C-alpha cells in the first residue's frame, strides 16, 4: 500500500487506537493497519474502521452501566 500523505510504502502492522468519548477513554490494542515507513502515517482499511466503530460503541455502552473511566479492549476479542 502507498501512503496517502507522502507516497512512501506503507507496510502491514498493528496499532493502538485511543478514543476519548468525554466520559471514558477507550483503548483498542493490536488494531490491524498499514504504517508508513517514512512519515509513520497510520492507515486503516474500511472493514477495520467499521469494526473499530462497533467496538467503541459497545465500550461506550458498557462504560455507562459499570461507571468506568478507562476501557482497554483487544481488537481480536472485540471483533469477535
């Protein structure tokens, strides 16, 4: 894959996604991505973005019921 920012090669890897919802900090570990070898830009595929949105939505709902301020989710477990 080619980096949309600088045009260098982006290689498969994993990343940690952090989302602050205001009430809860949601950390999703080992998210599949492409990382640019030059500028370190992170690129997610469309299906990964959709899955991340589902994981974040579920974590937000859970944080409301158990009153937690930080949620740490493993991507592969949240994607199941």
